[in-house]
């Protein structure tokens, strides 16, 4: 680890303080998520030598509460001349009869193949299997666009595995395998194949040439006795760029997934990518995603760090059959210094101050009449030269059952090199027109939750006084039922721990 990277990263005003970041260098996909003997473990794609994607290691951190973390020794380091010589790519943590085991993609010469490593009881020391790779080639006779990333689970006394892939000229897919021991794998077939030719590549629902970071699970219901469904999460991409995370609801049975509906996992588009989830000891389904940078690579290199993770999200199945996402309850433990806003009927055009800060948690409930538009501005300067706007616009009588959630970044920063594309999507509205909105602001990281839908993004204000939080009704009629803003404390109580990788 280059200590200068950590020093530069710690001094960067854009670096999040309650979203997880690596000590320095590069971070991308969350990996190996799980709870082992009461302790939460987070592994992640990591380059400890530079703030760029390179020869990827597995970073490691532990937590007792899902929000405050301790840096641990690097878990996986690329071998000198093995199947992971050029990088240890994404994978998962499983319990093999009491032995912690990682299943991951080894990268060598541009090819990725499944590998296995076993860990010590405290998960701090790992040994790669001498038989790696445990699958030495993609399925013969299938022209695949890729072969990487893993979802592994125990079913009916044996192991099952999904490997992300795609069929050239057809679409992304998840390849299903079966094993008795995690080492010898039998191909079952394709779980499901996508529709790359049916949509434009710029479409929010394009399912890609390649599916990365596939994740199959059955989430708990949001309401007792609510609907049940299996969920297949995929990160759709092509051979030149990353796109977005999607999910399918449906039924996993008979070695196939029968889809019912295709939905966007996060309305922020490509910012939220490569999510992974796990079931904790309390039965919650908890998900993390990678929040990609949306500033130039040169800015990240100069700052000494790149990439953050979302806050942990609890994922449930709503009464409408769609995923409901919300920050896990532990995130609220970071709150302090509450500012309570005035409630009641909103006057059109009158701004309501809701506190200030570079790391805040804003929570409000607003009731919108058909045609009403409410804006919440964060990281706003007093003169509005910089401000990021979250806009809620309820439809008219014909489509009043939905609210359009919009993220307006047209004035988020004075830096012209930073991406400022608008993000938007539809969210359900309560019977009384209500929207429960929560906005997590953490320096450059931004996550918005509205009636169970999520939108993640990045914003990079340049001015020190870009602190304001404000609410304003710009059109129609609305009532503010509650509004509170909390300052969020830092999850890192001291300097980040440096764990030099053994490859120097």
C-alpha cells in the first residue's frame, strides 16, 4: 500500500465519511458478503497501488453493526503464475461444513475462470486451492461473451452455482452448475437468456450482451402474508462499458428461471452497479452496491482513491410484487444534531430551510395533490450557484397514482468535467398522495429512497459553502407532514489501517 494514497484520500473533501471506501486506491464490486459467527464481513475488489482498475486484490473489512467498519488484512492477492495471476475478480463467501470458502473469478490473460480459496476460522487468512481453476473453460460449443462472477448456494444436499455470461448475438445469461464439493462442477444449462436485440442500448431496461454479478434469492415480504417471488439480479453490460443493474421477479424451479417482470434495481442508472446481497442471522436480506465515480479518472488518481459502496440496504418484496429498498435500521445510529422543519400546508415558492451539512440524513413525508411538484435541494450554496435537486412530481388525474422522482444535477458542480446527466424514474404513491422521502448526502455520495424505490448518484460541489438543505413547492398543492435533517457522524474513528499486500 502506498501511504501517500491514504494521505491524499483522507484529505479529499469529496471522500465519503459514512459510506464505505477503501483506505486508498481503487474499489469496485462488493464481494463475499456475509455474517460469520455474529461478525459481518465485507470483501471488495481492490487495487491498493493506484486509484485505477488494475491487478485486483480482495480487500476485507469487518463490522459488528453493518455501519462502522474495521480494516482487515488483504484477503486475496494475485498469484505469481496461477489462474488469478492478473487479478482476483468478483465472487462470494459460503460455509462449507464449517469451513469459510471463497468462490471467485481468477483473471489471467484476459480470461476469467472460477477459483476457490479456504479461510481460517477468523476469515483473516486464505489459501487458494491447488486445483484452481475449478472450472477450466466455458461450456464447449457455446459462443460466450464472458464467463465470470458467481452466485453459490446449497440446495437439496448439493451445491449450485450461477456464473455470469452471455451468448454472442443473443443476450446475457446466467449459466447454472451443480457440484458435490465445490471443486468438481457439472453444467446444468442456461438459467435464462436475455434480450439484447429487443431494446436499444441506451434503454433503461436493456439487459445487455453480458450479465455480471448475478444474484438469485427469495426476499422476505415487506408485509406479513405478502406476495412471494424469487428474484434474479443482474448487472447488464457490453464489451466496452458498464450499464445498469436490473432485476427479474419470477420463479426458480426445474433448473430454470421463469420471469414475470423486469425492473430497474436503482433509478440512478450506471452509478449503482454490481450489487451483491446476503441473508444475515436476523433473516434480513442485505444488499450493497458499488457507487462508481462520475468525475474524470484523472481527478480520482490525483485524490488517491476511487469508488465507494452504497449504505447497506434491506431488501424486501412489496405488496405490488416489486423490490422495496431502504437503508438498514443501523444507519440511523449515525445520526446527531437533528433539525426539525416546520410542517403544514406548503406555500408555493416559499423555501423551507431543513438544516445544512456535507454529511446529512434527510427524512420527510409529503402529501402531493395531483399535479404538485416539490423540490428538495441539497449541497446548495446561498446564491444557488451550486445545488443538487431531488424533485417529486405527481401526475395529473389520469396518472395520479405515480410520482416521478427526478435528480437534477444541472447545477451540482462548477467543475465542467463532471457528469451532470439527469436521473429519473417512477415511484408508487400512497392513497393519500404521500411520499416518504429519505436522502442520504455524504460528501460526493448521494442516495435517495422514495416509497421503497432507490436512486444513487454522485455529486461533486466545488464550493465550501455548498451546505444547504431546502424544500420548496414549485407547483400545485402539497402538505408537509414531517421533516427532519440529522448530521451524520464519521464511521471511521481514526486513521485508516494500512495492510500492505504481500506482492509489494
